[in-house]
C-alpha cells in the first residue's frame, strides 16, 4: 500500500514538472524576457556606435557553436575577432538608425531579434561607409542566467562616401612616399624591385622579381587617384596575362591598405588584403594576408 502511494506521488510530481515545462509563456513573462534581451541589444549597438570592440564581444557567446553570417561569409567567434577588431580600430564611430525591430520569444531561454536599419561608419582616414538598407537577425540564448548571442545574420548594401566634419588624410601627398626605387629580399637570391614616379596626382612605375640576374616576373603599374572615392585605383599590367586591379588608400599617415577591386563595395569581407606600413621614410613593410592569415611579409628599402 505504501509502495503504491509512493508511486502515485512520484507520478503526480513527474506529470506536474512536464506540464510546467510545456506550459505556454504568458504575455507578462514575454514582456519581462523582451526587456531583459533589449538591454543586451542596446549594449551591442552602443558598442558598435562607440567602436568599443570589447563591449560588443561581451554580448556574444564564446563557443564553437557560435556562428555569424555577414554578407555571405560564415564567421566563427575567432573569425569575428580577426575580422572586426581591425575594422573597429580603423573607425572613429558609427551611427545606427533602427527603422523596425521585433523580439520573438520562442521559449524561456530563446529569443529571436530582427531589425531593419541604416548606418554610417566614419573612418580615421576621412571616408565613411553608408549602409542603406541593412538587416540583422540575432538569436539570443539564456546561458547561466545571462542572455547572449549564439547566432547572427547581417546583410547590408554599402556605399563609400566622404565624411562630413572629419579632417581627411591627403591621399595624394601620402602616396608620394612610394616614389623612388625600392628593393626587398624575397628569399635566397631573389629580389623585389619597385621603381615609382610621381606624375601629378598619380604614381606610375613598374616592379620586377629578379633571381640570380634573371627576371622571373615583371609588370607595369599605374596608381590613378579617384577623387570621388578619395582612393587610388591600381592597375598592374603583366606580359601575357590579364591585368590585376586593386584599390589602395592610407588609413593613417604611415599605413596603407589595399584590396582587390571587386571587394571594394565590402572591404571587411575581402579575402586578399595587403598592408603597407612605413616604419621610417626609407623603409616600409608589406604584409599580405588571405582570409586573415599572413602568407607573405616583405621589407623594402629605398635605394634612390
């Protein structure tokens, strides 16, 4: 008899727990959850506007399960650090205008946040990136009583514009640093030689790779200044092959960035990037990365 009674008590307790777990969330509970998640959303966008990278990453769950899809690229937590931290360092600030946002509470521990927005990102080199329109989806999960982003999708239409009220770098004057004859050692018995000449607002020249007195590669290069974007369009013309086209610009008085022309609408997503840094007036380093992994570092010295 006691055994039967104990079984009934356990059965009732079990059914009670199951019923409670599957019990629909009331509107009052949803409102509380939405307010909790909204606080985290505000921190996320505040961090973006203040270009406070640590503030933004503090809203994200650091795990192998986290994924962020940005304009077709699937990024892990480490990818976000590698891609967005340098981007934030190059910016002065950002301004977001939320046009429409929704909070969908799926259960006690899962919330979908969706928003349409416009934004303007102002960079230290004087240019800005206008996003119009943009859309974002953030999936929040309650982890150890803390709401965190476990998944995100962002899609934007970007346009480069000139910043208002921000002192621009003089790209033409800065690019004159590349004039002259420069040499760098690529490896044993291999030398990179660049010869550039300033012509008005353009830099024209050529480079070649020489090994044991034999020219292995040679190209003519034209860096033409584009006033509308305040950047240089670089065309490399090789013998017997199609030309390569890049976009280059100084982000500070000593650092120049270059990406392929087709990646210019969305520079952050460029797979191939080259960074030139002038250590001294007569020395610069050239670092080439593919998918944020360094594949080559070259140090060049002015010889003329």
